C-alpha cells in the first residue's frame, strides 16, 4: 500500500531535519513524500535538498497559508492513502506508517471492512525536548454522536484514502485556523465512509506551532470554529464549542494519570 505524506514548510530550518529523518527512517517503504514550501527565505530548501533521498516532490512558491499548501500537496499525491506531517513534528515510532498500512489492509473498521479513514492519538511535546510530553490527546472509537459533543480526532494523525479527498474536495483555504475542523465535520458526517481508531500515539507535535501558538490565534480559532459549526449545520453550535474546549482540559488530566 502506497502512503503519501505531505509536509508543509515555511522558514522551517529549525526542525525540518527532524521531520525528514522521522519520515525517512520509517520501516514502511512504499512511501511518497511531498514537500510544499511557501517560498522560504531561510535555508529550509537547502536542508530539504540535502536530505532529499526519499523526497519525491518539492513545490516551492508563495501560498495563501497552510491549508492552501496542503491542497497543493493533495492534488499532487498519488498514494492510496494520504497523511501529513508538519515540519515541526515527528512520527512517534519507526513503525508508525507500517502500523497504519496494516490497518488499511485488514478488516478493522466499524463495520468490519477495510477503513476509508484512520486516526490515532497525539502527544504535544516540548519544543526543544521532544521526550517531554506536555499534553496527551487520547482519542477513541468513532460514533457520530461524538460530533455533537465537540469531539474531533487529532488532525495530524488523520490518514484518508485518496478517494475521500476525491469525494469531499479540498480544504477551504479561506478559513485560516479551523479548516481542519471544517473538513473533519464534512468527512465524519458522511455515513457512507468507514472509520478506524488506531489506539497508539501516531504523531509527536511540538507546542508553539500554527494551531497552538498565541492568544490572538486562539481567539481567531474559536471564532472560526463557531462559523464552521454553523456552516456545517451542527445543532447548538455554542454548546458544541463549549464542549470542544472542555475536552482540551481532559487531555491535560489524562496526561497526569
């Protein structure tokens, strides 16, 4: 099974080497790696080209943000399954993609068929010490009722068959912070798709990235979350948004267990 990994970069020289090594050390070898760079002005591209033995495609041009860049990668992807790894992040183990491929190759989804969508757990780690876990996003098996409780799977752990993107299109790049939530609601509301939860940590995500940095970003994210809920015709969007934020507290409590 061919898996495409998309990595979006922009002035990512500090940690891009870690991300590249994480991908290139995977035991799953049927792998396509696409890097979409937003015309970096530091030496990001130089570092990428230095370690490009398993980079299949590099796009470097100005973009309209991370979701616009992801869309470019998705349109170029040729894998059976598409996932992503942010430039600051790493896969949790050398066997992560092998474990994911096994699930997609077996009957392990909610109805016994090979899944269309897979997700797992995520840990937020210290920006400089990636062995120091500061938050644990423990997910669970999917039930549609969870969407009304503010639940979503960790976006960086989401792997989907290419046909899901072909059916549901691309990210809404006009949404700057919450296009992942918008896409998840669209996909997970589709009753024709099958979903599998892999109960292991898939991704180690450094704190301080696009989705975790700054009060202003947090406020904008909440506003966009509310708009996304209304646009997807979710009932009681303010209540769902409240529950969605409560779930983040649970992630900190789970870490202390």
